[in-house]
């Protein structure tokens, strides 16, 4: 009873802390959340239309009917805090399911590990901080504090990832409930922010096609929600770029194939690009080189496949018009990077428990993770110090 009380108190404190953090970020910095809140207000005043990804705007517009506009920042902060708390809770559930700590203090260790994972960030280096004066831009982060739709969709993307992993298991018999759950999660992802579907769809198709343990009937069945997802994304593409429905900008935008890394190189010099990738993927690179067997761990392989798809999209696909350098085809990388972190950490802990890892490699991995964690905390401080998320 005492343990449950302590855990509930911790959870409530964490949720309230997140709400305060988001409120301060919204009110003290330049960010996308304010832009989205203002667009929701315009929608509610019949000055604009809902975009195809209307989820966050619908919630804010709903609350603006009976809450003073001045308090919408509190509402938005609360919504984003709940989403982040759900993201953290799903991380706890995943670590618990993987049975990372079989000892008596497993709950405390899992909660601490999930909390540390939540704040992971690309490793900050002196060149980017003191010379380029940037921390986030040009890198691939597993968490963002400034984009409401990405934050809001995060737990639903994770739910879709975990549900699909479960269904892809060769011993799992697909039920109508499974298909309904996958379909519903796909639709929810789409109406909040379809970015994750850009990588979920191709990666899942590859997994279904190349998995020799799946029989033909199951493969065809698994393509049903895939077809639904592709149809929804296609409809949204038409609404976004052909009809320009609900666009925040009045100018016309479209999608094009740009020069490699065109969006990244708009913000960082070309000589820094390899370092930007290195500091973003340091933990992934380290663990992939030392533990080749990680690619036999299905959750990691699935997340890695998604991340590769997302990386190529962000490198080559670009918008034209007023959103050209907004990086709207990079948001999927934030979600896949987090999935890579939690699955790779899960694999490492399981390997560590088997005592097959040398002490030197354990220390190196711990140091690398500590640098990612410290960078995440410093980045949060940097946001408030500089009043921007760059």
C-alpha cells in the first residue's frame, strides 16, 4: 500500500511538473504550440478551416468555446503534459514487459530507467553550443518540447508500434479486435499528425513481406490496416497540398524532391553534418557495432527499419512554398529515434544481465547514455536561457 501511494505521488508530481514546464515553454519562448493555438482560435471564429490533421486543433477549439482565450495556454500545456506522461508510462510498460530487472527492486529501477530515457537527447558539443549557437536544429532528437502535434501523437504512435510488433509475432493469431485496434490507431495517428505513418507503412510492409514465419493468409490479413493507412495518407495529401484545406499559411505549398540534406544544410554548415549525425546517433552506433545480435531483436529491428525509412524521407523530401525549411518531413525521425532508444536500451540491459559483456563495454555504454541524458537536461535549461528551442 505504501509503495503504491509513493508511486502515485511520484506520478502526480511528474505530471504537474510537465504541465508547468510546457506552460513556461509556451509563454516564454517562440514555439509551434502558440502558432497552433492561434490557428485553433481562428478555426473556432470561422476564419479558417480544420486541416486534415485536425486532432490537436479540435481539442483546443473545443475548450476555447467555454474557456477564456487567455487560459488556452494552460489547456494546451495540460494536453501536452498528459501526452508526455502517457509516453513515459508506455516506456515503463515496455521495460516491464521485457523483464529487464528480475530482482526485488525491479519497479524502482524500471521507473528510473524510463525517466532517464524520457530526457535523452543528441549529445551536445562545444562547437554547436558556442560556435554555431544551436542545440536541437540540424540534429535528430528523440524528444521535442516545442511542436504540439508531434508531442500529442507520440503515445499513439508508440501504441501502434507495440501493437504491430505483437501482431507480427508468428505465434499470434490475428483477431478482428487486432485489426480493429490497428485500424483505429492508424486513423488516430493520421488525424493528429500523419508523420509516423510515413515510416510505419513501408517498414511494416517490408516486415510482412520478408518474414518467412508468416503464412500467406496472415500476410494478406495484415495488409488490411496497411491499405487503410495508405488510403488515409493519400486523402490527407490531397487535402493538404492540392486543396490547401486548413493551411496556416495562405501561400501554396507542395512536395518535391530536394537536394540531399537540403533542410538540414539550411541551418548547419556542410562540414558539421557528419558530426551532427554522429552526436545524434552515438548510442545507436556504439551498440550496433559492439552487439551485432541486436538486429535479431525484433523490436529494435522494426524501429531501426522505420528510422532508416524516415531518415531517407527527411534527407530527400522537401516542401516548396512558405514551409520549405520548416522540416515537416523530419518529424517522423523524432518518434523513431525514441523507439530506437527504448528498444536498444532494453536489449543492452538484457545482454548485461546475461553477463556476456565486458566491464569496459558496459562502462562505455553507460557513459554514452549518461551523455545523452545530460544533454537532454542541459537542452531544457538552454530553452529557458535562450528563449528558443534551436
